């Protein structure tokens, strides 16, 4: 299954929320980071969304005794979730830059796993999203030309055929 991408942001969230009990879960509710056991306290949470797709990939949850709840808890959680999303966005930018370097001087594009065009050279060569084939490594472009897909770690490299 691999390492959850949110694992990389746990140390930063832990530093921010070091005075709170913290549990970070993935979108399925599996705990991927926790600093304390569960207790019967009040709880507040903020969703962490994938900056590329908008899908919920986790949440930052603070649980504690009700007398310790502060009016700014929700704002703190929202800020921590946005920080996590910013770190995910930065990680994606590094991946995209690495993949763009693979293009070199030849025309082509880097696509997300679901066909979203992350970068293309020339820039206006493709629409914002391409339909990916269910089988094979060829795709027909909107202008009728054929292109070849090569799998990357986090998406596809597209080159004219």
C-alpha cells in the first residue's frame, strides 16, 4: 500500500499542536499518527484535502477535556490543516518539476494519475485533462493525433507518437 503522504507532515503538525492530544487519520479513518491514547473528551477536527484533486485525504483532530477547550481551537485546527495542504502542494511541485525535467527539449506533457495535465511543452498543446485508455499505452488527442503514455511514479509522461 505504501506510505501515506500525510506521514511527511506529522512532525510539523506535532510541533504546532504539541500542547494538544493529536490524532491524524487518512480519508478512510485509519490512524496514521497519534501522540496519545483515546480518551472520553471533547473533540474538534479540520479536514485535510489533496490540493490537486480536492479529495479529503485526512484530518487534524484535537481531543481534550472540555474545560481545556479554547475559542481559538477551530482556527488552530484549520491553520494546521491548511499547513498540511501547503506541504502536500510543495511536495507535488517538487515531483512535477522532477518529471518536467524528463521532458528535456522534446514536446510532451506530464499528467496526473487521472489524466490532468500538470505541465506541457508547448504550454497550450493540450486541454486541462485527457481521457486515459483503459488498456494500452496510446491515447488519441483532441486534434486527432496519437500520443504515447509512459508510466511515472505519480502519473504519466505523454509524448507525440
